[in-house]
């Protein structure tokens, strides 16, 4: 991997992959926390425990749009690099980057697709 473009392609691919996974994890965490809060309310737990869980839920909910924003930016950067470096089409890094972009599309905000 002596070509610096391949190195950059690998790095940008990793960023998109990580941010896509991170967004998915936060979305699952939001659902988990909502279920936990419902369970606490059903059990009649004290208000302090419920409020603390609601704070955790709010933090998770705030992270989803942040991840979407960062993912959209990284997605655009990697897409641009793919368009500009078509002579690398035969490299495994290029193929991996295209696959990661395709996988990440489902996690993009609707306006960025």
C-alpha cells in the first residue's frame, strides 16, 4: 500500500463504517432505554431512578443526529474520493470503499441520499 491515496481511501472507509455502526448502536440504545423506563414506571420505581434513566435516554437521543451529521460528512468525502480516484478501481481498498458506501446509505439522513 505504497500509494498514499490507498491509505486515505482505507482511512475514510473506516470512518464511514465506524460512524454507520455507531449510529445504529445509539438507535438501539434509545429503544433499550425507552423499554427500561417503561419497565421502571410499571414497577413503580422511585422518581429519581426514572429521571436518571430519562437523562440517559436524552443523551442517547442527542447522539443520533450528531452521528447522522458526521456520517453524512464522511460519506460525502468518501464518495468524492471514489469519484476522483477511479484509476484505483481494481484495488481491494476501492472495492471495500464502494461496499461500505452502499451499506452506509441506510443510515444517512434522508436529505443526504
